[in-house]
C-alpha cells in the first residue's frame, strides 16, 4: 500500500516520466531507413515526371526559366540563412540523440543562431528585390519564393534526419507532393500562371516543414533548458556554411549566369536537362541521407569496422547503379527530353548528354565526402574540394556560356564535379578504406557496355517500327529500350557473379521464400 501510494505521488510530481525521457530514441534499421528513403526518392522522381511535362508545355521555356532563375537566386539567400546547419545539424543531433535534455539544448542553440541570421537575410533579400531590375520586374514572384527561406529554417529537417525518422519524413513529404500536384492541375492553365507555379513548388518542396515545427514537441523540450553555449557551434557551422557556399555556387551558378549572360529561354533549356539529372542523382545517392547519421554514430562510439563495412557497400551501390543510369540517359536524351518537356525543348538535348556523367561523379563524391570525410570530422577537406569545383565552374561558365549557352553551362558543371571527385580521392589516398579494390569495376563496365550496344540497336529498331514522332512513340521507345538495357545489364552481372548484385538478389529471394 505504501509502495502504491509512493508511485501515485511520483506520478503526480512527474518523477515517473524521468526514466521515459532518458530512453533512447527509437532508431530503425539501416535497411528500413533505406526503404523509406527509396520511397521518398521515388516520390521525388514521380512528382516531376507527372508535373513537368504538363507545366513545361503550358509555361514554355520562358515561364519555367523565370521560375528556375528566381529559385536559383532564392537558393543563395536560403543558403546564407541556413548557415551550414542542414548538414551540421544532422551530425550534432545524431551524437546526442540518446539524451533528450542535451538534444533539446543542441536544437535550441542551433535554432537561435539560425533565426537571428534569417532576419538579416530577409532585410538583404528585399533590398535586392527593390534595387535589382531583373528581380524587381518579377517582384510578386520573388516575394512568394522568399517563403522558402523561412520554411527551410523553421522546419529543422536536420533534427529528424539526425534521429533517423525516415518514415515520418517520407509520409509528410509525399502528402505535400500530392497536395501540390492537385493544386498544379487546378490552378496552372495559362502561360501567365508561372507565378502560381512558383508558389506550388514551395508547397511541394518545403510546405511540410510547418508540420516539422508542430511535431517538434515529441522529440525535444520546448521550454528553455538553460546553460546555452552558442559559441561551440559557431566554428563547425561556419565550416559547413563555407562548404554550402561552395556547393551552392557551382550547383546554382549555371542558372544565374545563364540568366544574366543570355536569356530566360536558355535557362529553360538548361533547367529541363538539370531536372532529369537531379532526379537520377537523387536515386543514385539515395543511401547518402540514411548513412550519414548512422556513420557518425558508429564513429562516435568507436565502431570503425561497422563504419567501413557501411561505406564500402554505399560506394559499391553507386557504381552498380550510377554507370548504367548515366549511359542509358545519354543514349536516350532526345526521347527523355521530348517526353517530359515537349519538342519546344530541343535545345536541352545536348546539355543533357553533356551533364549525364555527373550522375556517377556526384554519387561517388557523395560517398567520399559526405559519408566518409564529414563523419570523420574532415569537413575542411570537403570544403577544399568544393571550392576547387566552384572556381572551375565559374571560369568555364564565363568562357563558354556567351557562345554555347546551356551547353557551355553543362560543360562547366561536368568539369566542376570531376575536380571535386579528384580532390576527394586525393584526400583519402592514405586512409586505408580499400574502396577502390572492393568494387569489381570491370564487371560493371562490361555489363554496361553490352547493354549500351543492345540499347542503341533497340532504339534503331523502334525508329523503324514507330516512325511517328510523338508522345506515344517516345514513351514506347523509352520503355522498350529500358527493358532491353537493364535486363541485359542484370543478366550480365548475374553471369559474372558480381558480388553486391548477387547479394541483393539472394536477399530478395530469401524474403520472398520466407513469405
């Protein structure tokens, strides 16, 4: 009886909750997180496939180019407001995720820094809108697009990724993409609706961050936890910010330089090619967001063998998926562009073929930089690689864009990504991970080479059978050649007994048999 009464007193005083509050955050397996992230990736793949063919035909290159140019400008301001937090926050939260009080303090400290800077960024942004003609001419569009800045900050997406809450991230992201899809078909009907399209892209991309803020109370204390130490975050945040600046410069510089040095039509051509490239990069790098918090956790707890095992599989995964994806879409660039964007985007075909190798290059640098160097605390080496890439991109863009437009910008991006990867390979030359020996590249290249020959032949046959140039013809050609290419690729890998491919097939087969 005394014991029962004591328990009731504890409940009234809130003492019984102490143990619950100190429980570790429920962390799913890497396999579950990978599945969730794959679903999220597929939603990011499907959404543009559905919307862009519709939007590009209505808005034409000028309309999509205006929104793409505005988005590139806003991205720079968002980058400054974020101050490197999106990546640093994942690492910082994953280190203290088992202690709710420390996690709460960390999140609040980072958020305070973020919000103070956001106020200053908004002042600079609206000054630019009022004083720069290119922006002032589209003042309504730029006002609406500015919502991206605050939504990125208050969304604290880095917390949920640090806690590996991928089921939540996936569900709310898909829900808002569906909402944006409905809004797009309801409200985008004329060429002048490009401002509405800009607003809807915000709903699809960052609208769900409002729910992140509402859901915050489930993971941290919302009241001040005292003993804040903002200073300890400043140095690493500034390093990550410098990395973010370098990355954003050479990933968005193309659109900005095209907009200022040529015209919105060239921006539209380039944007169509980059949209397809970005979808493919998201698929090839889909393991990256899942592995960063887990890799950081392994290093923090001295589990280096687990860390190396994880990284080798990620590196292998990029090779086995990146090579065929890159080659297939280089061959089928014309059909892909016309199917997704329409014949008005013929100027996107060559830029897409030029930029496709970056799918593999970005995938490899994602593993070396984001999944190895960052968890090891060597972010300064990642920064050096990205600065090198940004400088190369700037020089090549300045030289080639005036003459070659979108194709010149694509060459600049290709050269930049090659430089980033080369610098990162050099930085890891003495680390002893054995990555380059762990992948049987010759088997992958052989399979991809044979598949390429079959794909080219299949495309030639489709050209004879389907002489009419139209949506049905493009779709059937892509479907037929994709089946030929990837089926041949899988069969050759199986015949060559490629390690990871066999492991994945056996795993899937065992699950099917188990059911």
